[in-house]
């Protein structure tokens, strides 16, 4: 009885040992295959999980101060270029524009009045010029009279008093002629002065026109529109809120600029990379789903060099750390395929090595 039981245990132990050996062998083969595949992939590919999806996220800012009258978007809303996002109360800016337009109208009226003055002054100068001709004729007549009476006086045919009266009339005519000439010169100076004033007024009209245009811009700035097709971010403002010029009111994700991935590869990995090389991207949000991309640029410096306080190894405290080079990868698939990706998502990037090629 005991011999039979002992033989049974011996066969059971042999079976267990054999099964354990087969399982261990299978595990060893699986590990060997996995190790071989991993080594082969390490030989053919460079991989990093230090990568994120990126998009242009731009702030929407106000160019004028005022109170928010309307908000015409919601969080995460898709918008088209030119869609009205925010309306700011423009009552004060419209009043300023009306005042500037009234001042411009006044300047135009002054310019017209000055043009009329120029014409009037020019006409007056022509009248003065005619007076010069008349005064010159009278002066010539008095000169002839004086010469005749002088000859008569020398011939004792005229009295001294008559000669003096003619001489006095000659002096008066000469003064009138000189006065007419001076009046004409004065009228010409007035015409020139008026023309100079016209240039000043024309400059004032341009200045007031610029003021009007400025106020029109301010009125236009009270309507804030989407600069391009995109998706709005978080909403943090309310209707009736007072805002200042330059204040950030919202954020918009630019959907026209596309999406890309910034992969931070180790400095020992980039020697086999070049611009135009294909890449595969897998995000943590969509495991098992591969997205295609192309390397479009390699950073000109390590990421640490672009930090606020770049490391200075000459200070004496030096610990060698493998640096990372940001590599920009454009997602090349259609918008519908990459639409689920969002900026900031973590990603794994795989790039096939190209032996003998250096990064560009």
C-alpha cells in the first residue's frame, strides 16, 4: 500500500516539475523575444515620452477702457474670423468723435472764410494798383503845370504866389502817388499773410482730421472680434464689468495655424534626426492610436539655455546632466484626424534612426 502511494507521488512530482519547466521555458523564450524586440527597436528608433501637443493660444485684449455691454461667446465655443466676441459701451467714444467732427467742420469753415479773405484782399490790391495809375497821371500833370508856371514866372508872366500854389499841388500829387504805391505794397503783404494763414489752417484741418480718425478707431475698438477661426477658452469676464486698455479678456486657440508636438529628446538621441524625417505620435489620452508627423525644426539650443536663469557651469558646482533638445514635429494628418488632440496633452514620440545622417 505504501509502495503504491509512493509511486503515485513520484509521478505527480514529475508532472509538476515538467509543467513548471515548460512554463519557465515559455517565460524565458518570451523574455528573450521581448528583449530582442526591445533591442531591435532601440537600434532602429529613438523614443521619448517627454513631449506635449502644442497650439497657438493667444490672448484677446482690449484696446480701450470702458464697461462691457455684451458678451457674445461661451466657454469652449467655436468661432469664425470676424465673429463679434465682446461689445464695450461706446457712448463716451461716440461723443468724443462727434466733438472732433464738429471741430473739423469748424476748421473747414475757417478755411473757406480765409479763402474768401484772400480773394477780397487780392481784389483790394488790384483797386490800389488802379489808384497808383491815377496818382501817377495826376503827378505827371502837376509836373507839367509846375514846369509851365516856372517858365512863365521866369518870363515874369506869372506871380510868385501862382508858382508856389502849383509847386504845392505838385508836392501833394507826389505824396499821393507815393501813398498809393505803399498802399499797394501793403495790400500785397496782406495777401501773402493770408496765404500763410491758409497753410496754417490747412495743417490744422489735417490735425483735426487725424483726431477724428483716432476717435473713429476708438469707437471701432469697442467691438472686439475673433482674429481668426478658433476655439474660445475659459470665460472670466461678466457683463457690466469695468475693463482697462490692454487688459486680457479671453483666450482663443488658433485652429488655422494647425497643431504640432514639441518632443524633448536627449542630446544623445538627436544625432540621427533631420528636418523632414517622419515621426509617430501616441498620446496618453488615446493609447494605441498613432498620429503621423514630420520633423520641421530642431532647437538651436538646449531647453535649459532658454530658461529665465540659464545654468552657469563655471561657478564650480557642476553635475553633468543629460540635456534635452526641443524638436518640433508638425502633425501631417487631416484636421478631422487631429481634431481630438488638445494643447498640453502628453505624448510619446518615436522617430526612426537614419544612420549616417546628422540633424539639421
